[in-house]
C-alpha cells in the first residue's frame, strides 16, 4: 500500500540544490546539498514529474552529486543502455548548470523528489524493498 504526500507537507524536508556539470561531460548533474545524510555510493529513488527513477549518489572534488536517473536498477548500473531521465527532466523544464532546484527528502535515505522551485507536487510513498529480497535480486544480477 502506498501513501501520498505533498511536497509542502511537514513530513517532507526540502533542500535547495543546484544543477552543475561534472567532469568532461556537458550534461547536467545534480549537486546534492549538505544535510541530506546521503553518502557516495548510496542508491536512491528519485521522483521526476511523478515517475520514480533509480539514481546513485557519487562524489567528486566538489562534493556529492547525482549524474543520472534511470528507469530501473539494471540501467542505473549500465547507463549507456538507457535514457538518462535527469537530463530529460532538465531539458523539459529549461534547467541548466547553475540553476536552482528543490530536492525533497520524502523518505530520507531512500526516496527523494526533484522539482522546479515554487512548484508543488504530490509524491507517492511506497515501502522500501525488503533487504533480503533485494540481496537475492542483486545476486541474480551479479551485483554481490
């Protein structure tokens, strides 16, 4: 069963984040703001326009960032095989490096949302996957 929560609800923590470019790519990425309690290597769900995507938190010399959001975990681990939905979202909303975005902590450590500042959205909150089942799925995918 899932619940719905608005981005302006007391249960949601909104962080001001910025888009950037990292490394040699010209594609936008998301700078993870301080205070999120995320760490490099964390895999999260990132909601873009109501669709839950899979993203990985990485680190570089300037801090934490998210380089992409993908339809499933397999594509997250093999980004060349799928569309980077974070890049699509930036293009659809006219956002580019240096622009501010709102990064909503819906279920800290697991579920986050991205939106244009000032816009309101409603998130569908589902339960976290069972760790035992996730371990089995990872072993079948060779991600031990």
